[in-house]
C-alpha cells in the first residue's frame, strides 16, 4: 500500500489500494482474528488477551515518501484497520491504541520511532524506542492492571 501511495503528489493508485486493504481487513482478516481470539480464550480461559493497534507510520505534514494528502489517507486507513482489530477483541480482552504514544514520532519527524529504510527487513517497523516508549508504555498504561502492574514509561504507580 505504501508503494501505491508514494510520491510527491497523491497518486491515483493510493485511494483504491487503501480501499482494497480496508475491504480485506473487514472481510477476510476480521473473521480470522475473531476465530483466533476465540481459540486463545478457549485454550487459556484465565488469560487476558491484549491486542495492540498500529501507529500512524508517517508524521502528518512532514516531507517524506508520501505527500500530505497521501499521509492523511494512509492515516485514515490505519484508523480503519485499528477499528477492525478493536472490534474483534473479546469483551474480557483489552485493545491498546498506540496512535497517541507515537504522535510526533512518525517517518519524517525530528525523532522518528518508525524505521524508514526500504533496504531493511525492518522497514516501517518501530525502533527500539518505539517499542519501549510507544508499545510497551501504552500496554502498561492500558492493560497493566491485568498483570498486576501499573506503570508508565518505567515508573511504577
């Protein structure tokens, strides 16, 4: 999808690629996730299922591989995917939204927590700081009580 949206202006291929991805998430991914989450609950009935969403990969309005219009569409696609994920989490599970934690740290920001290196197998994945200050901090904040832990950014409450 990133390739379909890349360029200094909004490519005609971007919106259709995002729409196709959203349809796949809704029609194919959602039922598979629901089945897997139910299976996990069956196999581990006392466990709390914690599911994280995705951050915005690209910092809005900053120079980078996507135009500002494409960044906005891409972020809308991330919101749609996160909604699909959240909707599949069982009632006794926890969905952890990480968009706010990563705000100001997307590709193109002064302090990116997302790797952008098309030659890297980790392209468009979080950096170590992104995992620690983004994902881990959000999980502990939103689901820490499930683990008997209540902390944020390494500080216990």
